C-alpha cells in the first residue's frame, strides 16, 4: 500500500526494529499523528494463545481511568418497570420488544453497546444474528449482562471498554485521543494491559504477550516492548 508524503515523513521518526518503552511509544504516537481531527489512539496486542480453543479465550472489560474520549451510545434491554431506572443512569435507549423489532425490521444500529438484564436474554438471544457479527451481543464477562443496570451503564459512560481476541489472536482497542496528552494515555494503556495480563488463561503456554503496538487512527504503528509495559 502506497503511503503519502506526510505519512512517510512521520514514519521516519520511528525505528521499525526498536521496541520502545511505553512512555516513549506514547510520545511518538502523538508526534506521528497526521490528521487535522483529534485522532483516536489504538492498542494492538497479539497474544500467545489460540482463540479457536474455548479454554484459551481472552475476553473482558476494563474501565479506563480517563475514558476513551468518545461518546458511547448505550441501548439497554429491560422490563418496562425498569426503563426509567436505565434512562436515569444515562442509557440512551431502554426498552424491550420495540427495540428488538426496530433492529430486526429497520436494521437500526444507532448504538455502540448493548446492556441487558439476565431476565431479558431470552429476547436478546433472538437478535443473535444481527448483534453477534457486529460484536454487540451482551456478555456476562464484559459486564453487559447484569442485574445492576445502573452500575453497568454508569461504567460504560465513564469509559469502560471491552477487549476480546479476533480470529488472528489480536486484541484491538482504543485507549484515548491524541489530545489527552502523554500522562492520561499512559495511565489508560497500563490499566488496559494490567487487565489483559490478569486475564491470561491457565491453558496458555509460552510467551503470553507476543507483540504490542500503538498507533493513532492515521499514523504509523509503534512497537512497544512487551517486557516493559509497567515501567
């Protein structure tokens, strides 16, 4: 893929063979961001597991101390008597069958996260084909299936993100915006990495953190030393 002059100039600031410490990598991400808009900073973590095996899955959620800088729209599936509670907690939409119909018949997806109470999973389960491929299916491990709707919504609005392996055993997640500055980005990055390290499956053998890279939306990738994440 041919890159523009601006990209190539920024890429010269990075050594492709160097594994940077986290603070250096974060500084370089900010220096190499290209766009006029406030770019998202993303972490890409390759793990030494095989996601095809159930006992080597890595999935969970973590509240980033400084959020992601993105407004997250939350849809909550609850019984009618708890709709007001969900909306008061900050949900953008809350209800039951009406939203199931809207998704099925109107192909409506004006939300980023779906939360459901356990007693609503029968309804939500019917949306598996619509929500599953988009990674929107509520899951207890991610804290999006919960009897405590107010807490679940509040955490998501405060900056809770879900992390999960893709088919190539890589986790891709946002850790903030370029405008956050180094301190907040490092805080968020270390909080994320701590959660992923704690989520290491007992079945995982050998090196767990295979590679870690940071990049802004339009900028080049910067390799982070996986052995010096917390320094």
